[in-house]
C-alpha cells in the first residue's frame, strides 16, 4: 500500500513537472513567434517608408496582398527610355516591379536597387571588390514618378498663370476666377520679397524666376503630402537642380562690385584681403549648397516622421496606442501644410537675397 502511494506521488510529481515544462516551452515558442512577427513587421514598415521616399519607374497608387500572399499593385506603368547603342523605349510594366528581366532586341535589362542595369537572360548582377554592382548602366532618360509629377506641376502652373494673365487683359487689370486667390501671393512676392531684397531698379528681371521657383516648390510640396507616395522635393537631385539655377543666375548677372567685394574688398587692409578672399570664394558655393540641403532635409524628414507615425498605428494595434498615433499623425500633417509653404518662401527669399547681393551698388569712396 505504501509503495502504491509512493508511485502515485511520483507520478503526480513528474506530471506536474511535465505540465510546467510544456507551459514554459509553449510560452517561449509563442514569445519567439511574436518577436519574429514584430521584427518582420518592422522590416516591412522600413521597406515601405524607403519605397515611399524613393523615386520609381511605376506610379503606384497603393498596394495590397491577396489571399495567395501575392503583392498586387494598383497604378499605372511609366515609359522607360534608355540609350544603349540607340534608343530603347518600352513600358516599365515589362519589369514586373523588378521581378522580371526585359529583353529588348537581344539586350537584357534588370532593375536592381531602383537602377537599371544591363545583364544576361537570367538577370545576373556582378560586383566589384567594394561589393558594388559592376554591370553596365545605359543612359537613363526614363519618365519616372518624380519626372511625371514635375511635368504635371509645370502644366498646372502654365494653365493657372496663363488664365491669370488672360483675365488681366480681359478685365482691364483685374483678376478673375482662381486668379483672385493667386494674385495676392504674386503681389506679396513682388512687394515683400523681390523689391526689398533686390531693389526697384533690378527686381523686374528676377521676378519670373522668383515666382516660378516659389509656386513650383509649393505645389510639389503639397503634392508630396498626398497619399500617393510623391516625394519630389525630398529628392536631393531635384533640390540640387533648383539650387544650381539660383547659383548660375546669381553669378552670371552679378555686377563688377559683387566680384570686387569677393576677390579684393575695397577699404580693407591688404593682409586682410588675402585672408578673406578664399573665405568669400568659398561662400559663393556654400550659399547654394545650404539652399539644396535645407529644402531636401526638411521635406525628407517630414515624410519620414509622417510615415513613422502612421506605422505606429499598426505596431501598437490597440485602441489607445493607435488612436494616439492617429491624432499625432493628423497634427503633424497640419504642421506639414505650413512647412510646405514655409520652405517655398525660404527658398524664394534667400534666392532674392543672393540676387540683391549680386546687384548691390557700392560707393567705394565711403569709409569702410
């Protein structure tokens, strides 16, 4: 009887230990699966934000995953234009979002890291000693998503301001329709930006550029706040192009006084001229560089913050965390509307300031 009770106690003990072991094992497995799921979710979010910030050969409005775990894209393809021993024109749909190799008259092309490389029929990518792709890259003149939005913005600006000009001629100098909204902005740029910074004598020759650059940046910034993944002014190549235009106009329209105050400042001791001249020359290039970085960094950072806050709703996945993330994202989006206008204003006023420096008249007989 005693032996039987001991066996029963032993059996209960081992059953108890077994239950604890199984419970710990299952909990550990669930925890590991949850961690893996979280890591996978974070990776997907990072990839999605990176995809949103990059330019693309497709104009995707949105995407979804179907029941077969296949990713489907809703949008439309854009034209690919390559120069590789002649012009090659075809639709970006042939790339199947980077999954397929395209054969054009015996030449094979593949999208790799959002760039087009020439490859073989199997899509082989070779690497150099620094682990960079060494495949030949044809000259790429494709109409990407960013280019298509720039073209759209240019057409929109032409139509809007053409109608504004026509309303002036028809109504004896009075704006009508949508022009009534834009007319005060045009007058503000003239009276509060161009004239005070450039002067009444020279401001007119810069007005067309200042108006174009202001509305161009503003419209692109506003389009960047839409959910279509348009991030033109967050592309450093675009901001570099805009800054280089300001640089060229500033230096090619500058008068002799501008260059004299850079290379050989009047009224300054000779030794100081030798010290200051390299600094002034460096400043000529720093000005457009800061223009480029300021616009790029602000718009890029704004997009990253917005997308990250939206992603938090899916990470928290509960009423409290998701609701807070939503309201915070909504609040930041309102601020971004102001930032979109502010960045266009800053770029325009700094360009006007540089044009004013280039046309400033100096009396060399004054005391320095």
